[in-house]
């Protein structure tokens, strides 16, 4: 895997881990925002996975 990819994934995971323990203390709107961010970060992770796979494939082909 690429170094930049690992760093981005670690950063996203750390941010979610920081928020998660306080989830039960959040009001409905805050929870919705948190859930939205988790969904978006999950989509972002999928995109990063795909880009990483493509870059590895390009390295193999070239």
C-alpha cells in the first residue's frame, strides 16, 4: 500500500475513534452529523481503496 493511503486511513480512523465514546451524550442533530460523517468517510475509504488498487495496477503494468 501507498504511504499516503495508510496515513489518510489512519487519520480517518483516529477521528472516528475520538468521537465514538461520546456518542451517547450527543443530541439527535449531533448524532446525525456524526453518522453522516461516518458514512461519508466510509465512502471516501472505498474511493481511496479503488485509487490505491489502480495505482498498484499501473505500477505493475508500467
